[in-house]
C-alpha cells in the first residue's frame, strides 16, 4: 500500500534498525551459555538501534526533537515536533531469545501524537497509524474487537517485577480482573500489547508506570483502530500519568469501572 512521506520515513528507519536487532537476536542463544551472559550484549544492541533510529529520523527531518529510552531528550531547533522512540520494547523477552519485542516510533506535534509505527522484526509485523488516516498491520486495515461482555474477553496487562512498581496494587487489580474475564495475558512488550488490541487479538489492556516511549506509538495505533485510550481514571492523559487503559468503548468503560476504585 502507499504510505505518506512521513510514514515512509518512520518505516524505513524502523526496518533498518530492525535488521540490526534481528541479527543480534540470532546471537542470543550463543551468549546464553557464557558465564557473563547476554545482558551486556543486549544493552549494546539497544543503544545501537537507538542511534540508528536517531540518525535516520534526524536526517529525514532535521531539527525535530528526539526522546529515546536510552539517550534521553535531545532538543532540536523545531520546538513543535518531537520523535518519541523505544528502540527495543520488550528487552527482557529479547534477552531470553523470545521473539516478542518491537521498535516503537511516534511523532508528537506540540501536544498531539500524529503518527506511530510499531515493528517486530522477528516476524515482520509492521503496525502503522497516522492521525485521521486509520491504523494498519502491514497492508490490512485494523479495527478493535467488538465484544461487549468482559466475560468473553481476553485482556492484556503488565506486571511489575522485583524492585519496580506497586506489587500489592497489581495483585489486587489482577484478582478483580481475573474474576470477570475469559483470559488474562502478560506478553512483556507494551507496544505490541496495544498493537494486538488494535488488531482485535486482545479486547482490553491496562498497565501502570509506563514511560512516554512505551505508549506513544501504541496510543495512536489504538485510537486510529477505533479504540479508546486513556489513563486509569478514564479521563486523564496516559502520556503524562504513565498509567493506561484501552479497549473498545464498552470494554474500556468496564475496565475503568473495576480499576479506578483500586487506585490509591
């Protein structure tokens, strides 16, 4: 299909960095058996991918700002446009050779996300979205699922791990959600959880304590697929709070109804 010039820039950058990550993934099995382990190698792979993305995006759109997970904020001359990039979402999966990880690129114009790309180089799934133009998986138009009953839904979530997040709150939320749904999934890459929701594979998703680069591209992919994307209270800005609930209008409302009262 024909993409806009903007999406073409983002896709080209994602594919080039993706080729690097795919080669690095092939090295993981060899590194698993070493005493040192693959952790340092993955850190280098992550940083290398971000530098490739920064180079390609800056070359295509000189002056745009850049926020990356590894390199932080790099200011540009153009104060109205900022790239928000996660070069390797799902680092723990990647570290273990699990092919559920992605490159996530979003473009923010002032306070609005206007385009997003989520790319898993392990299986060549490419999710794209541009404001007002819909969301796509490769060449297929996406729509969120149409289920209206939580009891029929598969819901994705994030789980805090050792040293990060509120474990007690997470357990309370899981207990309440598990009692009401057909299935609960934790796949370990926030951008792909949101992409799967946009594709109708998941019916809802929630997670806390995320960073803008975790969710910026997912936000526009979900919204352009017809989904609702907010913070936990249902009317707050997830990019600012770091807490996310999304789904179609019915499932989103049901999740807010359950999770909002649990928030401290």
